[in-house]
């Protein structure tokens, strides 16, 4: 299995990008919202999940471990495939997704293409109270709230926080997010 790749982005064609790692181009599928953070010819670290189906190998890439964990937990639910998990992660930050699951917000989850009410109910049933990536919620939620109080929309705040290390102090996280555009 490939758990992490570091290399240069040589091509972007959402929902895929190609990462050059020492001359080998890895074809990686990702949530749509990470493409704002990928720049051509720039080096990036991607946390990955490799799935082998029949005769094909699929690599799914994420900019932080929380997204990877959310993807793994979503795909552990029977009936939730990688495409549905990517659709959810394209629309929600992992902590927002966790909140929707914990609050049993079927309407919000089923508003995403590929996720109907039946599948949303199943996700809630299987994952409520069991999400390992929820631990990071407090600092990220505080950062989102701080950015919103400074005039950003929730979506803008989440986009600017994507890719920042989760272990940053709150003030530094907000400072760096304000620099991201």
C-alpha cells in the first residue's frame, strides 16, 4: 500500500491530478476542493489510500490526515463507494461531515449527488459516535468561527484552512488562513 506521496503536481484535471515522484507519475483521485490548493510544478505532500479492484489500482489523495481518515471511515460503510465518499468530502470538511453525522442531519448529507436519504441514513447508523477524526474538531471549529467573525463566509474559511497543519496553535492557524487566498 502507498500511504503518502511527496512530489510535484504535473497535471490537474479534476477529479484527478498527476503527481511526479522521482520520475514516476501517480494518477490520483481527490475531492474537488483540494484542487484550489494544488499548483502546477509545485511540490505537495499527499496522504493516500490505495484500493485494488479486479485489474485496476486506484489511488485516492488528500492534503491532510483527517480527510484520509474520513474517506476510510466513509468507505467502510456498506454501500458507500469511493465516488460517494469523494462527493461528500468535496462538499464538507471532515469536521462538518462529523457534525452532520452526529446531529443525524439526513437532509444535509442527502443533498450531495450520489448520496440519497437511504444512504445518508446508513452512514449515520454506521458511523455515529465512532468517528476517529472528530478529535481535531475543536481547534478547527474555533479557527472557522474566528475567520467567520472576521468577515469570511464559512466556505471561504474552510477553503483557506485546507492543507494547514492541524497541530498549529489557533492564532497561527488563523493568521496563515488569512494569508491564503
